[in-house]
């Protein structure tokens, strides 16, 4: 019977495989060239019904999201491994290993989608690919070489995990470092192709290497590199959180709940810490776009794409509220006795976040009826219009970052009492620093209305960003020092979070993925009807930008498909683990009683915040 | 039971608080600030979001789902999120792709027509039209009496084609259109509108400073002229040299006609220097 069942499952998998192959091959097989006269090169091919652009959109987005995941996870894993080594807490090492295990299958899936994308681009957009190959061929070679190095390092890193423990741990950490270095270069090389399309530069005559280098070093290359690097960390963190959230919801026993509760916390923590500097990187990118081409900046922020940024504000706002809510839930449930103490500050922070969200979501110009416009005295409302400009948006985004940072600090300190002699001075100093930062951010934000745009962009906004970064970079290590010697007054209890904590973690991950798909649409649409802005026009039937509502439906589809792919990768990766004793095999906990919620020891609780 | 009772008390208290905030916001936005309805609704929604978040902080845990139920709950959860996202995107004012399509037609179609492919397409289209016309004429002639009359008809026609239509365009208007389409305003100001960052000179009085042929020379070869005070920009080759390839002669001519019409001496316009 067992034999027959095995055969049946083989047939089922074979049938599923064939269906998948058919689903992928059918539209490609149906592709035809747009009628080209004899002797003339084909410029475009189309997919009937679906449209070549939609197919490229979906495949490219899947590849990009997977790439973000594949590049984010090694950073996540390596940081966890370092924390594990530094603190001696084996949970971090096991968490790092659990996520590195995902890399082998996700790496292959990413490469698979990269290959599909390449073939589709060559087939559907030959004119563009011919041009890009002509400019970038040398970097294609570099990319291949980097792939070889990355693959070899990944194999060594993963398969050498157990054998490189103890005295060889340093070597393993070095391999993790190399893995991330190669991954970074793998990311920035294709970034140069995409950013060149948006901000091409005059390509000097010379060798093919000189031409490729000139095209690579275009104005938006580094802003996109940094933005994507941080975004990948955020994606890796939140996906780890979502995975932990799901596993927490499905946990069968207390031990699993403890482990996945803790894992969810770590994922959310890394996601939030990546999220905090992300708006700064986004701001830098927009600034470079404006400096490169004012029209492109206007198209994005003040033209037909401007409403997209209201949608972005909604997603970011919910992500901030979701991330903070998870911290607050942690305070209320993991630290007994904290409920009453922190409710008021939580309410105050929630109100600030919502007010900031309200300002961020206010557009500059309004689409109002004639009667409403008359009543307001124009399309710009005297009050709402004030909130619609960049000065207000920069101010509230900085305030939201500070509030989220406060939530984290509050969570870190909950249930502990500082014992250091300088604790009072340090706490007062932190309070003063935060207060000054808030005042500076608000004052510069208001002052920004009364100075020329160029002064605001170059000096005021930059100062706001630097002040907030300064707070983040000084308060965090100071609190870390304080917590090192702190006395635990209330033990942190893991595994007692309500089920909605798991859903919040899923919500955060979905918001991040939707945001990435939205920004992909923004970057592509900002080029309007150009393949390479100002150089090569898109003369296909899909040269126009789709409307926001239609685009949102494709984004939601892309997000869903990506979640399915990630679930598949997690499932495949978990197969090996189950044989050895299931997921709980790795679920090392410090639970004193497996049947009851685990109470984290003081070092474990404190290291959880580092 | 006691926990449930206390949560009900919390729920009522926070709902009242949230409801109060929503009503206050509605009154303020509607009657004091006269916000448009969409913002009145938004502010009420913010109050709702805050209330729900604050209530959920203390809500008791529900028993977890398992198996298929868990899967369904998750898919429903995603469907709600995606549905809200798509509805939100559709609720916002929609950009009309037809606007961009119109612009593309204006820019791309003449370029396409100028290529070999475009010329062949046009010839094919024309031959199909002529074929259809000749067939229609043949049918009509057959109905009238046959081939003799056809020859007579051909003789009458005298081999003349369609008379060229008079080009009655507003040259300056067409030039202004080219100025916008080529996005010259990115680097140049006219009437105070255009470039914020210093890239290229103001154009308001350029008609008094340059002859049309000099303007054409500058457009097709940016290295041929430099604006006074723009040495740095000139040396950095800020002005692209793509217009010779990108624009047809006719398009450059109408653009020059438009620029030549700019003669507002009250606006300081940098003096062109021949290089």
C-alpha cells in the first residue's frame, strides 16, 4: 500500500510539474512578433491576451522580490550569527542556520526567475536588450563571475556550518561576510542597468569597459544601491517575522510557541531597525532624481504619479502602526505588570503616529468639485495644502521614526531597573536629546515654508535627517550600556502573545512587499514613454503608464504570488528538518517548564534587544 | 469570566473615546475648516484606526485555528488587505493613460514614420488603400458600361494626384509644443517658469540676442554657443547633444520660430557667445 501511495504522489507531483511548465510555456509559445517588414529587425513581440508588458511586470517583480529576500536573508543570518557568538546565546546561531537553510532553495528559485526574465526580455523587447547589451556587455561578464563566487561561498557557508564551530567559527563568520560582500555586488551590478534606464549619462567614446563604466556610474546608481540594500534587510526581517508569526499560530506545544514568539520578535526588530533609516535613503534618491531631471521628479511627486505617494504613505503608515503595535503587544503580554504602566504613553504615541499619518497622506493639490474649490478658494486648501508640501512630509516622517524608536526603547527597558551610578544622568541626557531632536525637526519643518526650496532641500531637510540619525546612533548604544548592568524586575515571558501578534507580523510583511511592488511601478512609470530616458523611446503599444487602480491589482497579485513562492521555499526547506525531529528540533528554548510559557532569563531577555 | 467582563468595560470605554474623537474631528473638518468630503472621511477613518488599534491591545486572545481553517483564515486575511489596497488605489483620483497615449502619438509616430519600417508601413497602408479605391472604381465603371469608359475616365483624370494640403499651422504654437515635448523647460526658464536648478540660461529675450540660424546651430550642436555666466555648465556639457538625432528638421525649425518670437527685453537673458 505504501508503495502504491508513493507512486500516486509521484504522479501527482509530475502532473503538477507539467501544469506549471504548460502555464509558463503557453503564453511564451503564443508570442508573436509585431509585423516587421522583410529585412527589418523585430523590435517587439507580444503575448496575446495577457500582454508582454504584464508578463514582464510579473516575472521581473517576482525576481526582484526574491532577489531582495535572497540578499536580505544573508545579512539577517550573519548578524544573528555574530550576536550568537558575542552573547553566547545559541538561539541566535540556530536561528541564523535555520534561515541560511532557506538560501539554497530560494537562491535557485531567484536564479530561475532571473533566467526566465532574461529570455522573456530578449524575446519580447529585442531592441532594448540589444542596446543594453551593447552598452553593458562587460558588466554581464562581471555579473557571471560574481554569481560563481557567491554560489561557491554560499555552499561553503551552509554546508560548513556544523564543521566550522568552535575554533573555526571565525572562519565561518568570515565566509558569511564574504557572502554578503558578493551579494552586495550582485545587487549593484544589475542596479546599474536599471538605473541607467532611468538616468542615462553621456557615454564617452572608448573601450567597451570605459563605456560600461561610464554608464554604470549614473546619478541614481548609488542612491538606489543604498535604498535597496536597506530595503532588503527590512524585507528579510519582516519575512522572518511573518514566518515566525505563522509558525506561532500553528504551534502545537509551548516549546514551539516560545521559540516562534522569540523568532517573531527578532524578525520584527530587524525589520524596524532597517525601516528607520529607509525614508532617508528614499529622500536621497528623490533628491538625486530631481537634480538629474526636474521633469522626472515632477512626474513622480507632482505629476500623474503623485497620488501614488498617498498610497505609499498609507502603506508606510500602516507598517509603522503595525510595527509599533507589535512592540506594544510585547510590553502588555510578555512583561507581566506592565499593562497599566505603559498604557498612557502608548496612547500618546498612537495619537502622534496617526496625526503624522494624516499629514503624510495629505496631497498637495486636491481634486475637488467646483463648489468645493470655490468654498476653499482654489484647488489648494488653505490648511490641507500646507500639509501637502515636502516640508510637512519630511517633518512627520522624522517624527514617526522617533516615535517608533521610542517604542523600541520603552520595550527594551520594560521590566528592568538600571543599576549603574550614572543611570539617572544618562536617562536625563537621553530625554533631553530626544526633546531637542523633536523641537529641531518641527522648527525646521515650519521654517522650511519660508525659505526657497533649494535651501530647504539642501540644508533643512538634511539637518532633520542628521539630527534623527544622531539620536538613533547615540541613544541605542547608551541604552545598551545601561541595560548591561540593569536588574531584571520582571522576567520576560515568551510564548504568551495572543494570536493576533502572528497576524500583525504577517500584515507587516505584506505591507513591505506591497510597498516594494508600488515603488517598482513608480520607478518604471517615471520614465514615461522611454525605455532609456531621453535616449530610447518605447514605441511599443504598451508605452503608456497604466492607471493606479489597475496597477494596484497587479501589485496585489504579485504580492500574493511572492508569498506563495516564499511559502513553498519554507516548506521545501522544512522537509529536511522534519525528518530529524520537526521544527522543534531547532526550537531551543530556555523554558523551565515545557508545558507552560517560558520565562526568559535576564541575559536572554536583554540580548534580545541587541 | 472576570477577564471578559473587564474587557467589555474597556471596549465600551474606548469605543466611546474613539467615537468622541471621530465626532470632534468630523465637526472640525466639516464646519470649521471646510475640508472636502474625502478628508472629512479620512479624518474619521484615522480616529477609527486608532480606536481599533487601542482596543486590540487589550482584547482577549481567541482560540487559534488549525489545519484548513488556519489556511482559509490566512487567505481571507490577505484578501482583506489586498482588497483594501486595491479599493484605496481606485478611490484615489485616477490618472488617465489616454493623456500619455496622446503625447506618445505626437512624439513617437512622426519618428516611426521617418524610419525604414515606418516608411514601409506607410507604403503598405497606401497600397492597400489604393487597391481598395481602384476596385471600387472598377465596380462602378463596370456598372456604367465597361472598359472604354474606364480609359476615358483615366484620360479625364490627367494623372494628377491629391493637391497638397496647405500647411496652415501656427508655427509659434507648434514650436511651443516642441519646447514642451522635448522638455526644454527642465533647464531653461521662460516667463519665470521652468528650471529651478541652474542648468541653462533664461530664454525670455533670446529672440533679440540670436538669429534663427544661430539658434538652430546651438540646438544641433550645443558646443557651438555658450551663454554668458554659464561657463561651468558649458564645460560640463550640460546641454545634451541628442536633438540633432531626436528631432526632424521641421521640428527644429518650428522650435526656432518659437524661440525667435521671445523678445521680452525686461527679463535679463544671458548673452550668447560664439565658441
